[in-house]
């Protein structure tokens, strides 16, 4: 097995475990608040706990990306793995919401396992296999997000939420040990200059292909997350009862994840043949159309089927964006690029639910679907008109560097 294949296998396993451990913990925090005696302001505390890690991650991600360019992506993955192990394990022992909030802030500030894995795979995989490799990592996180809540729910039912949280910590520790012994970062070239966070942002702004990808990531994440606060409520409405609403919501959410697992590798192989831009546009158009298609269906099973088709198309989008980030940067800047990329994603993740919740409250749940579909259409137009010139540029001497001065030789090959 070639080194890049072994790296991909281990980081697939690690990303799956990390995603599963995250979804073992996060969905159960509101219930855990009740168990530790938070009976007033539970909704507010839940919102704060969810947003805290996103905000902290948006602030700190460029710094860890800068260190990754100086010391390697593998050390940053290991660092993040040990942090998550400590955070999840300590979560099992908290007794008040302030301790939970502190741990969530630390998680956001210090973690970054999956972004580090994406950066390492994107840098240490042959160019003709990058699309397929990135799509497999995306499929791993989707699979983990399906398995995690189920595993966490079973452990919580059999033992307690505290046992489930501690188990998540042990799982991440295992994934970190795998990286220590079996991941080899062969093509790491340390950056020769010490770049500040502001300097990294400045370089990203002057690299137009990268800047377009960052904006696309932020607005796509924002669009996706506008619908998250109300989706479970909408499913309960379609079910005409709160009884089994959680089960039905879990099934519907899982269908989108299953679609991602099945179709993400297919989109990745297509990206290696026709290019990330074409796959990105197809995914965004499909995501837009099938977001609107969710409106006319008022039967829970028909709605679930539409969500599956939506997931089959939309799972192409974020791996394609990551591929464009890879193709738009020098290897010496890639850690910082993915750090800033993570910041853009976290900003969208943080703002989207708040806006969606307000729209659902002021207008209606159907209004959120309309707004989300319109946002996807706008993002698709932005991608077509602003990303296309960057990824269709004539072939020149090498990949775009941090300053955006070099050519795009590898882009036309995909």
C-alpha cells in the first residue's frame, strides 16, 4: 500500500471516529443540561453552548493553520486529538452549565482534527486522486454523523450521558494513536517565513481563487444552517404528532447522511475527471432545486425521499470547495489556507441557525425553505460567475501561491 493510501485509510478512520464522537456528545447537551439541574433558560443555554465552539473555532483556526505550515499538519492533528480527548472526558464530570461552556470554548479554540486531516490528505495525495480522496474524507464525516447519535443514544440508555461522553473521549484517543503510528507526512515543506494571522488573511485576500472559495464556503454553510433550527419542528408537523418526532427526525437526518456516504465518492471520481468546478456547480444546482422540492410534499415519507435526493447532490459541494482550496494554494500556505477556510465555515455555521430561527419565528417554517432555496440560487450564481474564471485559467508554471502570483497548472488537469 502506498503511503498516500495508508494516510487516507487512517485519516478516513480518524475522521469517522472524530465525527461520531462529536455527534455522540453535541445532540445530547440540551438533555444533559436538564440532568444537571438547569431548568430555567435551558433553550438559551443550549444556543450558547452550540454557538460557543463555532465562535471560538472561527477565531483560532487561522493560528493553528499557521503552525501547521511551520511544523506540519500531522502534529496539529495529534494536538487536536488529545484536546478533544480531554474535553470529552472532562465533560463527563461537569456539574453546572458554566463548566460546560468553558469546555465548549476550549474545544473550539484548541481543536481542528478534521480540517487538519483534509489539509494533509489534500497535500499528500497525487493530483489525479485528490478529488476522490477528499470526497472519501467527507463521506467519513457523514458516516460518523449518522452512527454517532445512535451510539451515543444507546450508551446513554444503557448507562448514562456521562458514560457516553467519556466513551467519545476514548474513541478520539484511539483515532489519535492511529495517526501517531501510521500516518506519514511525506511532502511537508516548512514555510520559510513566519506569517501572522493578519498576514495570512492578507495573503488570502490577494489570492482571488482562494478568496472566492472562502466566500463560497461561508455562504454555503450559512445557507445550509438556516434550515437546521426548524427542520425537526417541520418533521413533527408532517408527522402530525410529537410522538416519535425524535425518531422520525433521526431517520430523515440519517437519509441525507446515507446519501452522502453513497454518492460522495462518485462525485470525487467525477471531479478527478472533469474538474472541481463542474462538480461544484452540479451539486449547487441540485441542492437548490431539491431544497425547493421539499416545499410541496406534506407526507413525511415523501419528504424523507426528497431529503435523500437533496443529500445525494449536495454532498458534492464541500469536497469540491476543499479541492479548489488545494488547487489555489502553494503547499507552504495550505495549513493557513485551510485554517482560514475553517473560519469561513464556522462563521456560516454560527450565523445560519440564528437567521433561520428568526425567519421561522417571524414568517413561517415554509418561509425558511424559500429563503434557503433562494440563498442556494445566489450562491450558485456567485460560484458560476466568480469561481469559473479562476478554475478555467490557462495552464502556466505551477499552482497558485499564497500571494496569488503563480499560475494554475494543476487545475486544468481536473
